[in-house]
C-alpha cells in the first residue's frame, strides 16, 4: 500500500498549510517538522478568538432553541384546568377540617372561647384560600376561551 497516495487523498483543513508544517521522512511518510530551539514557533493550529468583553456570551443556538407549540384540544386543556383547581379546592377544604379538629376540644369537653376564635380564624383563612383558587380557576378558563377566539393580549 502506498502511504503517500493515501495521504494525498485525505482532505485537510484549508487553514493549515501542509508543506509548511510537515516534512517527508523515510518511505515518503509525512512527519511534523521539529522546530529548532532558536527559531520562532510556528502555529500548527489556528488561533482561537478571544472572547470580547463588550459582547455578552450566550450559548449557541442548539442550547437556546425552544420546542414548538404542541397542538391540543381546547376541551382537554379545560379539563386539565378544572381538575387542577378542583383538587386545590378539595385540599383547602380538607386542611380546613383538619385544622379545626386540631383545635377542637377532647370528647366530652366544651369548646372554650379561645378555641372557638381559633377555629373561626382557621376557617376564615382556608375560606379565603378557596376563594383565591376559584378566582384563579375562572381566570384561567377565561384565558382559554379568549385564546380559542384568537385573543392573546388585552390592551
């Protein structure tokens, strides 16, 4: 096999001058030139560009691409919204009941004034949370309805 012909067939980067950096040795094999100690070093690889301090560094496009939108039916999104907020409301009602049970009296004892006011505070807090969840549910359903009609921004 003739190694000199196979070396000629391979393409190299156009930025590297093969004759300047290689010399032919015995049997026609190309080897890197050994620099003399007094000679200036030759750059075998092209210099990398130094980052410019004025320009911010951002990742290249593969790292900042966002996937395209996914097509789903409006009824499916509506069902997801309803399931999410109904679960939140159920959790709030359950937490309200548990909070009131923690404050409640032992069996056979009467409720004190402090316990009654604490139960009222717990109930008010969780009722406010339920109200917030219902408002958020209505707002998301309204957004979905407006988007179905092509309205994406309110001015």
